[in-house]
C-alpha cells in the first residue's frame, strides 16, 4: 500500500513546516527549511540532520532527485508525500523541484570552529540582506577560504534566501556567528592578521600581504564597519573605484579580495614577491 498523500494545506505538519519561513519560528523550533535539490544534497553531504522531507514525485525532474529522496529516507527522516497544490504552498519562491526539507539548525559557535594551518578567513559584519550573506559564502567557497565568521549579524544565517544564494555551500563552509568584539579577540588569539575593507583604506588591496594567517573583514553596504575594526591591530585596505560609485556590492568586493588573497598564496619561484606580475 502506498503512503497517504497530504492534500490539504491545513494539515498540521504542513502548517508547522510553513511556519519555518518566519525567523522567529526557526529559532523557536531549532529547525530550518531547505528548498532545492542542490541545496538539500549539499546539506546532506555536510552531515546536516534532516528531520522531514516533503516530496511531490510528479514534479521530480530527474533520477538524482529520486536517489536523494531514498538517501534521506534511509537516514531515518520522515518522508511525507504532498500534492502539487500543497507543495506550491510550502515552496520558497517559484522553484518546483518536488523536494523540500526540514532540518535541524546547524551549530555556528566559535567554540566549534577549528582552523587549519595558515588559515584564510572572512568576517562579515552587520550584513542586512540574507542574499548578500549567501553570495559572500558562495565566493568564500569558490576561493577556498577556511571559514566565514559573521559578526553582529542582523540576518538569520539560515534564511532560505541565504541558503539559496550560497547554492547550499552554507552547509559545507565552516561558519560561526558571534559579536564582532568576540570574533576580533578570537582571531587575535590565533595570531591572525586583520585586514578591513574600507572606502578610505590606507593601502590598495593588491599591496596587502595576505600570505600568512589572514582575516578579511567586510562590512554592510549601508553602515560599513563598526569601530571595533578601527585600531592598530587592523590594516584598512581599499578596492580602487574607477567610476562614480564609491563602493562595490559586498559580495563583489568579497570575491575580489578572496581571489587576490589566494593568488598571493600560490607557490612562486624563489625570490618573486606576491605583488609581482600585477
């Protein structure tokens, strides 16, 4: 006998899952909502505990989706079948891939974070838009950063927009959130050099030395960085602006800085400096 299919949006399980669109309910339940086959797959790969999957097989586009659902079911999660109408009410945005998941919120404390030798870390302070945070994490993943630290956050790290903008890399990237002062002290205790991106930075970003243990600090597009990042411990760097705008979108600035840092870290012929060849 096949599993019963939920056809009413008033079903208690459907309503409980739908509430996870709201940040307060995510915090209250200790759960998050993941929409998208790619994002769910990356969450599963990262060991995120999936509690329940809502599936609509008529919307599945390929065999990998079926395989992923089987994997989720074998993990012990509840698999709930819903009609296309119910799925549409649950889905975040206009995606229709036939698979949505409720998962346990991953831990994001500094105490859980272990850095490798010679780490390259991003710090994002006061980010107002989940999509920007997700895009920064995606760039950090692409550039191979060691971790992303989120200071004085104004957004929920696992907002569905942040998950989607990161392409699910938010689950595989080592991530921690804490007050900015605590993050700064944590980095200083580990001998990290701190570089803060500012429009009034004292040196060009290509002149900075990112080859040692490094943290690149980025602020919000509205307020910039707080005074926590204005002292002798922090080197202010700038990205040159050739047009009329005075700054880049935070995710664009992040990508430029991350890849420059990794460029400098590549093995070089003996005697060649990191700035040569620019």
